[in-house]
């Protein structure tokens, strides 16, 4: 090859690399994303959840979830399901939010009856099985009552940490801990508006602390001023546990749950804010919302 041929090779290679830098999808390209190289954490959670669905029996689900469970003979989707004509499904797979949303009436009826029981529930996804133990259905109904005052910490903002997959297929915020002074905000930014009242704040998390307070702290702040309204140090817990404290509000307030991470490792799931003065039947409250 002469120098002209080599010049053409160098020119074409430089042009290709330049175009890739500005428009490429592969690593080192401008539009390269982690999603192109491995499944996203939410995708991994969906596949994990689908693995809990038995392969036999009539499954009723929605169009989105049907793609994860389509390798089966008997499958029906809500858009085509006619309860008066179709056989009753053996399994029902749904997102928890749909129990108060798109498929509220049929899903609530299944949950309130005794023909189906919860076979899998992680706060985000729900699997009902015909003939299952209906006593566990109250967990789902109770969770729904608090859905408007529940914050999934994996989907909040962060200044440190990353998302991880827990054993029950839910996405959590993971903080590995750090050495040195000063805590880091590992979950913040989601605001809730609460009327005046007495509340119980419940954080669900797992932690590895050498001593109480070394992992960081849990707190509720006023959104606009960032004034701390209530707080508690993180305690050590071998598995996921609820860590709780009281919150008293004398007026309607826009509040923001926050988690400060420090030396110990944290796995953050969710926070619920429960009105301590309200009580009553779970089923009746669900019916009131429908």
C-alpha cells in the first residue's frame, strides 16, 4: 500500500471514530447508556418477579406483564377478560397500584373474597392464587390504604449510593457506607402534604451498624425551609425491619422524608407516614376509595 492508501485508511478510521464519539450507542459513544449493555435494575426486578409465577394454570394479567410470562399455554389479559363467560383464572398477576387504579373493582373483589390468597407480594407486585390462604390479603389492603403516604426510597433523589435488587424482587437504595466525617443524603427530594395531626413515621430498611448512630439518621423535614421536624438514629438490623418515631404537626405541612448515610451499610426500602388518630376497617376504607 502506498502513502495515499494509508492516508485514506487513517482518514476513514478518524471519521468513523469521530462520528461514533458524537452519535455512537456503544461504549465511548455519546449516546451510550448502561441499558444497552445490561438490563436496568427495574428490568431485573420485573424478571425476578415473573419467576415467582407458576408455569401451569390460567393466568390473568395486563398486557405489559404478559410479555414476561407469555411462555405458557393459558394466558388472559384484562382487556379481553370477560368474567361472565371466561373461566376463573388460577393465577392473577398485577402491579399493586392497579388495585386502586385501572383494575380496581375486579382486583378488590378478588382480595376481599376467600377464593384467592396472596402467593407473592413485595409492595410493588402482587400474585394471587386460587385456593391460596386469604388471611394474607389484609397485608395488601393495608398497604393500599397508605399508598398516598408511602415513599419508595429507591426512586428518590440521592447524593450517594445506588439502586440494588433485594431478595423479594423489590428495588432498594443501597449505601455502602463511608469513612470520614459528615453524613451524605442518600435519599431525599420527595414531598408529601400532611394535615395537622399526630403521625407515626415508619422507615423499612436493613443496616449494618457497629453502634447506634454510626450508620446515619432518619428524619422528616419541612420541605421549604428544610427544618428538621422529627428524627431518629439508624439502628443495626440483621434483616429488613421497621424503624419508627413520632411526628406531631400543628398545621398543614409539606414534609420531606430523608435518610442520611454515614459509616455503616444501608439498604433502604420505603417510608410510611401513618395517622395515629385514624382507625377502622381496612375493607371499609378500601370500598370508600373505589
